[in-house]
C-alpha cells in the first residue's frame, strides 16, 4: 500500500511541476518558444544517439536551439 501512496504523491508532484513549467512559457515570443523547443528536442536526440553522453547532449541542445531559433524567425 505504501507504494501506491508514494506513486500518487510522485505523480501529483510531477503534474504540478509540469503545469508550473508550462505556465512560464506564457510570456515568451514565438521565436523564444522555437529556440527552447529546438534545444529540448536536440538535447534529447543527442542523448539518445550517443547513449547518454553529456557532450553529445549539450551539442544536440545547441544545434537544436539554433535550428529552432532560425525556423521560428518572424517572416
């Protein structure tokens, strides 16, 4: 029974954190959102491709952020 309560508490905390994190994006411009999204996707891709290496994760985040920044530029 303790596992269920711990899981419920952990799940609730995760949902609260996600809600607070997403609400922080409300004041961002489209280009800032694109840069952030690109950095997150690039970081995850770099991590997966290199098996969790810190250097690859960072490089992927930098490249993804640059791509997201350029794609989201106002036209």
